[in-house]
C-alpha cells in the first residue's frame, strides 16, 4: 500500500482507506472549544507530575513524517491529573505547517498555532511496552505543547542542531547533548484533557490527551529547520508531490469532538 503521508495523494483524507480506525468517533486532533470545557475538582486534587531523565534521550530519527527523539523509558514517569497508574516517556516529536499561521494539530477556539510538540507516554502499570499499550483505550498519554513564533527555544535548538544529519527518511543519529523534555514544557501547567487517538496512522483510539493551555515560543528559523527535512530516502527519487520532497507540513486537520467530554484543570 502506498505509504501514508501529508500530500494530496496520501494525506489525512485518504488514511481511512487503509486505516479504518481513522474514521472512528474518538479521533484526534480536535478543536478545543474553550466554552465547552468543564473544570473538574478531581483533576485539581491530583496534580500532574512528571520525572524525565535527560541522559535517556537516545536517538533522533527522520521517520519520513517528521523528526522523532526516541527515549529509553526507564526512569521516566508521568502520573496524576486524569491518569490512573504510571506512564513512561517513549518518544517526543513535532508537527508543523508550511507557514507559521498553521501547523499545530489541536486548535483553540478555531485558532491554529505554528507547531505542536508531542511527548508520547505508555501505561507501564498495565502493559509491557508501547506497542502493546497502543492497542488499549488507556494505553497511551500524549502531553501536547502548542508552539508559537517568538524567541529561539534553547532546548529545541538541541534538536535543530541534529536535523542536518537526518535530512532524509530513515536516517538517525545519536543525541549526544542530553535534551531535557521537562524544559520544553510551559511554565503554567493548566491543561485541557479528553480521550482521543494517535494523530498518525493507524490512528489507534488509545490516547488520553493532555494539552497545555500556555503556548511555548519557538523562532521562525527553528520552524524553517523543521521544514528542511525530506520525506524520501537518500538516493531515491522523491515519491511525494511535495515541493521537492520537503516535509513542509505534517499536521492532521481537526476531527469532531462529538459527544466526548472536554475537561480542564487550572485557569
Ligand atoms: C500500533 O501502531 C503504532 C503506531 C505508532 C506508535 C505506536 C505506539 C507508540 C508510538 N507510536 C508512534 O510512533 C506515535 C505515537 C503517537 C503519535 S501522536 N502524533 O502523538 O498521536 C505519533 C506517533 C503504535
Ligand atoms: Zn504527534
């Protein structure tokens, strides 16, 4: 089957053909209609807590759909808020657009941001690994951080510096200078949370989404670096009809929230 992607030929509106779950009723991303959000005292009573080990950020890879930093889950943990049990960090990555007026996956009252950072965690209290966890409704949790254009982001710069060595699909390199995921999170920890899915095929409906309300800044130059990644392998011709195979956009448009509850914690 033609590999899925973000072009007209293989983009989000074609995914349901090969990945039927993509047409489900618990899909992500969604537009956060802030008027619909209900504040929940149970969320306030169990603060979200995380622990990451910067030295455990191992490799960065060009997946063909973006960059992804794979992490050794050991020593990490995410608990509290809407979560039952302990979740461990598996990887983090980003979504962006061809220009900074779009690129985030979630939108807030219809407003898009320039990009969105995802920290993917799996339920290590109940499942053996991430792949298994992805098949269960409580298997994964993704912390989402909205990125807006502003000052250069020093922690993300450590990722940007590695992009030239993973310019083509499948290329990967060691992360020598430890990247601290905690430093990429916003200062205020208010968030929205709802039950959703992977925003990439196979779009498993196994994600508890936690989207921080406060955007974090990233510079135009840093966004431009993301767009310099290529979606095809070195030495192969470019399959995608994108501007010479540059990964200029890799976000999924929003899906209906439907009857799902949208809760918020913090103002
Ligand atoms: C069963 O099929 C899959 C597919 C992808 C899996 C995955 C398990 C963990 C992470 N991943 C991912 O690579 C992954 C997970 C989450 C996201 S996203 N954009 O945060 O929803 C993107 C990518 C399982
Ligand atoms: Zn993502």
